[in-house]
């Protein structure tokens, strides 16, 4: 089945069903965990013999800098290199063992849920990798993500953007949810952060990467914060006021 045939609005409504009316929406890779696909390719992916560098770096540059690959194309290329030498079960087992949580992730999620805030992950990664990873770490969150059909990555929206986090944030708001915050790290999180900030939510940017750079240029200081671990932001006034804490 083509990703273009997916009723993404219905899938999103199903993902949100039964959650509290306050939502925290978050990326996964580079935000709650180290970047799963980067970690996999660094450890298991092939080297470009012409440069002596890992091939995933070529795809990453083509998407983020040169603009010669779409987000979907660069994700597909990175996964196909991995599937050339490993099964999905092998990749999942490696991820469980080797891709660590960003410090404070369980505590941050627990704080949100104790405040009556539902937590939903939106990821351009693959559902068949993320679901067992989240279960392995007992993280009680909802998930919407791209998925594998065989060894081919399919997309919630399209091959250009993969999954459009901005559209999902906006639709959740139209459905009556209050978007209290969004966390992400990279270029693919900008649309989600932009929509969240426009709706009055707080943006948390993990690490000094593409999202943080965008936030510096486009958001006021009280609209976003940089973090490398969650303990440093859990008591922020801007966060507590939005989730209903002290």
C-alpha cells in the first residue's frame, strides 16, 4: 500500500483517542533518545570507499545542506544500507541494547502525566523499531510514526517530508486539544515547533542542532529553551505554568 493512501487524519485521531485535553508532543530520535538511525549507521552501516566516511553522512549532507535529497529519500537510503546486511529483528535487538535515553526522560514523562498532560511521540523513524524500544524502557506514551513494508520505509504523509509534525500539531488543536509543549532536535521538527509556539506552547530544543538554530532566529526567549538533559528544564516557570504546575 502506498503511503499516499493512508488516512493520516483518522490515524492521528486514533492515536489521540482517550488522552487528556492537554498534550505534550515530542520527537523521539535525538530528543528522548540518542538518534537511533545515526547510531545504527555509525555502528553497522557501510563506509563510502571514495571518502572513507560512513555513507549515512553523505545522505545527511544531501538532505540538510545540499538539498539534493528529500527527508524521505535520505531516510530510505540509510535504512536500505542497514537492511543489506541485517534483519529487522537484529536491528531492534541492537537498538534496545545500545541506544540510550536522554537523561531525565522517564522523569520528564512522569511529571507531565502526573500533571494530567498526555504525551504523544511523532517520529520520522520506523514504528517497528520505536514500539519495541519504547516498551523496552517502559515509557507510557502514544506513537505515530512511519513504518516498514518489507524493507521499504513508508510515510504517514509523503516522501518529501515523511511525517509532517506541524500538520499533526495543528489538527490536534482543531480537535480541541491544548498543545502545552513540543520537544525536538532537528530540521524535521521545525514545523511542529512553529505550530506549537503559535498556539502558545513551550518548545524544548535538544542539543545545539537544527531546531535550536531555528528557535534562536524565530522565537522569543520565553517561547523556547535549550536542553541536553531533562532535569535542567523540569522546573522552568515557562514549563510549569503551561502544564498547570506550581
